[in-house]
């Protein structure tokens, strides 16, 4: 099993290997989780995106969230966009039953 620091480093290198497609500004590590069933690290990273259209007026930068799966050998296996529910998360809120 690859160490979490190595998995995060692999994700960072992967993100930066697509400068024409992904231009991550202010990348931030959000979550790491080891998936026991698959033996993979699931890593969530966010980064700022440039505003477009009318959003440029207020320069309301947004953060884009990506979920990466890193295999046992340390290679990035997948990257998916993660959508967030509207509104802030309440850490004290109990999950729905």
C-alpha cells in the first residue's frame, strides 16, 4: 500500500501535468480516505477557478472540487468532479437515517 503522502504527491503531479486543460490556482487538500474494499486512496482536492461571464464583475472566485483515486502502486487511476450541496455543511448535523 502506498503512503497517503505519496498518494497526495501523485495527485498534485497529475493535476499539474495538464496545464492546458487544468489550471489549478491555490490548490488545497480537502479530504483523504483509504477505501479498504478497493485498496485505493480517495483524495479530494479543491482549487480556485477564474470567474467567467458576469461573475467577473464581482470577481467571485469559485472553488472546483475534484476526487482522485490512487492505486496501490501510487498511480492516479481516476479523476472526477465533485459537486457540493448548496449551503455550508453543519458539522453538528446528524446524517439522515
